[in-house]
């Protein structure tokens, strides 16, 4: 791996970590409510699925797997708070 590609990979990983943190923060903001709005849940899942795909370099046709993993993560985060 060249120095430039290593630097690029590190930058992508930092961006992904920051975005994941934002998704977790958004999910946490719903902590005080009894239920999450379907539109907000959908948005959180979509963002998390994108981050999962980004983390694996968008390789392969795994959109459904990414979505299902994201859905499980968002639901688990929400359930853990209630």
C-alpha cells in the first residue's frame, strides 16, 4: 500500500467513525421518547447502511446485507435505551 492510499484509507476510516458517531447520537436523542418515528428510524437505518457499505469499500452486491445489519444495529441501540 502506498503512503497516499494509506493516508486516504485513514481519512475514510475517520470520516466513517465520525458518521457512525452521529448516527448513534441521533438514536440516543430518542432516548426520552417512547417510540421512534418510522421516518426517523428509516433515516437512521439508511445512514448506517451507507456507513457499513463505505467501511467495506462499497465492494460487491451486499446492499440488502448492509441494510439488514444497519436495521439490527439501530433497533438494538434503541431497544437498549428503553
